[in-house]
């Protein structure tokens, strides 16, 4: 089986990837189990490859030892399944990115019903967040270290009954880019590598890319025209008041009876944010509770905090007008709140022209990787 392009966003809440243009995601949940637990986990076999996504049980060898992991939805309800989402997650040292990568390849291999048990990935691209890269003297050193985790040969065994097999994976080339900054390419170009009209909004102004995540917020200051950041001072991050911590406090104070953990509340908001009413339905009684006003008020309070933090990170010079472009998973649920807050602060005209929330906000980093990987692919083909 051959994969030309594999682009990966190792999110703190969701793992997302595009494999030759095919998108799927998994909850970023990885739980290690014993061999005995793995052997007795399931009592029935799956019949369709698509079922594997919800029952991913794999093993691989790490430092000479075979280790066993539940990955994705099947790991969510485990006691330790969500332990990573309320703390800053170091993707370079953690095994979570590596295990989710293996699981994703296993799932893709299954749904494609590949006849061979070898998988060749020609070009893998991923990224690291600014907060992590800022810990090093040279961004490129950590980027290369992370890319090297995936380049080369790997082996994964699928233990889910009905899908048992061992895959040999070979990644020919792997690159790691700068999360948040890479999103500018999804603004500049479409997947056919043609100029994107959206970029015209930023041709005359310096722009702050605001990548709002569940654990940290990453910022990149771009010169007019969405050009590359000038130096490392053009990158910054904020780890104060992360969204998941804010949600957990809100849940405990206002919604403890409605949601048993922060993950449930987060998923409820994402599923219902675009609906006219955000109602919670009791599965036993059928009674509905309208949480719209309560949640939207909280999101507005959070948006006020985030906008103030962003403006304090890169204060605009008196002779310049910055544009602010919001994206990332949290921007998806803050869209309305950002519009309301900025209009109250600056008026409708400035709000609409200078504070822009991306369509497909949570996908922008991944789309940026896809644009760059397609450009790299086109370049190599032209050289042949």
C-alpha cells in the first residue's frame, strides 16, 4: 500500500489527518494496558473495517519491549483516558503522537482493504506548537527531532478481533513545520495551489494569526501580505486561562449536575454551538434543559479574556493597524462571542474588517500542511 501524502495535526483534544486527501480524526486518547488486559478486552469480532475506528487496540515495540494500547474512542472512558487534556502536552517526549500515528495508519489500511501488509508513506508532514518550539534556541533543532520520530521503519500489530494483522510501515520523508504559522498557507493558496481571494484581506496590514487551542494559544505576527514572520520575536504563546481549564471551572460552578466531566461539556458545546438552542436532554426522562444563555454568557466572558491577552502579547504601534485572524478548535466555538466582544469594544466597522474568524477554523493548520505537501509533490514531479 502506498500513501503519497500524510498530513497530521496532533491536537490536544482531537488527532486529525489527511491521507492523500482523505480526512478522518480520532479523539486524542491513548491508554496503555497490560498484555493480559489486551488479550481479554473484546469478546466479539468486528465485521466491517469502519468499526475499527471505535475499537482500536494495537501493540508496538518501544525500546525493545512490546507494549499494548487502546487508542481513540475506545480509550475515552478509561480512567486515565483524558489525563493529558488538562495539562500542556509535550509532543516531542510523549508517546501519544507516535501511538496515534500508528493507529491512524492501521485504521486507514483497514478501510482501504489493502491487500499487502506493508505501507509506504512517501511524504509525512506534521507540526509543533509555538509554545514548545520557544523552549529551544533553534526551532529547527526540535522540528528535526520530531520529524525523525516518524521517518524510517515502524511496525504495528492490530489486535482488534476480526482485523488482526501486523503492518510494516516505512516513511520515506518526514518534515515538521511551525503550528499556527503554517496556517498562512491555507489563506494564501487553495489545494490546486492557486491564489486564494481570502488573502486579499491581509495584503495591506500586518496580521496576527491567533491559534486558539484547548491547552495553549499560539500567535504569529506576519508582515503585510501574509509574509513569513521576521524572527523568533514574531512568535509568542499564552498558557494562561486555557480553554479546558476555563470549561472545567465553569462546569463545576454551574453545570456539575449536567456534565460528569470537562470532555462531555466540551463535546456538547462543539456539537451544539451553531444551533438556535443548546439543550441538554435527559436520556431517561426525556426532559430538556436549555443551556443556551448560560453557555453563551460564559463564552463571551472567555472571549473578552482572550482578546485582551492577544492585544497585550503584540501591542499595536500607534502608526499601525493590525488585523487579527482567529482559528483553531476554540475559535470555532468563540466565533459569535469574538464578533460581539470586538463590536462592543471597537464598533461594527472595525470589528468586521480587522477581527476575522476563519471558516473551517479548526482545520486551518491541517489545510496549510496539505497545501505545502502538494506544492512539494508538484515540485518533485516537475524535476523528473
